[in-house]
C-alpha cells in the first residue's frame, strides 16, 4: 500500500509539474503580445501582473532547453502513468481528446511518438488497425504518424482495392 501511495504522489506531482510548466510558458508567450500596447496600457497591466506574481509563485522552466524539459516531463507522464492502463485504440483516442481539451500538445507528441514506435517495430498489424491509426492521425493532426500509416497502407494496395472482400473480414464487423 505504501508503494501505491508513493506512486500516486509521483504521478500527481509529474502531471502538476507538466501543466504548470506549460502554463508558465504560455503566459510568457502571451506577455509578448502586451509589449505591443501603448505605454499607459502596459503600465496598468504591469501593476496588476506584479500583484498576481506576488500572490502565486509557480514552477517555470528556463528558456534554455524548455522544449527538452517539456518532452521529458510528457514522456515520463505518458510512459509511466498513462501507458500501463491503455489496452485499446479507444484509450489512445480518449487520451488525445483530453490532451487537446487541456491544450497540452506536448502530451499529444508523446502519444504520437509511442504509436510511431509501435508502427516501426510491428510490421504485421491488421489493416483495420492501420486505418484506425490513419483516422486518428488526421483528426488530431499528427503528421509523423499520418505519414507512417500512409506508407504502410501503400504497401497493401492489393488488399485495399478489393473493398467488398475486405468488408467481409471479421476484423471489420
């Protein structure tokens, strides 16, 4: 029970760090928009921002290597926490929907990285699974996975040209 508690604490901290890190970088990006305002508007905004900063201290990654930090946190969270509970394609879709809704593209990239790795290592995947992955890559704008599934499906043009026969297979029912 003690290990479960420590793992749960680790998972929560990892996700909070990732979200906080991405939010701080998003705030930093938005601050560049404020620089284009007039001096009076900028002074008003700076006064309110300084009071907000005093109230709330958050983790912020440095500008140097921040993409690597984001990728590291996302990969840790995805591989250690999310992946063990995923069994079906629908689980990946649910995860990608959550990542999209919470505006965490770094988690989408981590998921895409894993799925592309699976496409590389397993060459005997069902055509129906490849079509599912192609659809997912189109819907969630995952360009690397889209390219990989299209190249794999292009090798199966004979199978795909006989749609009636293909639809009779058990995997499509």
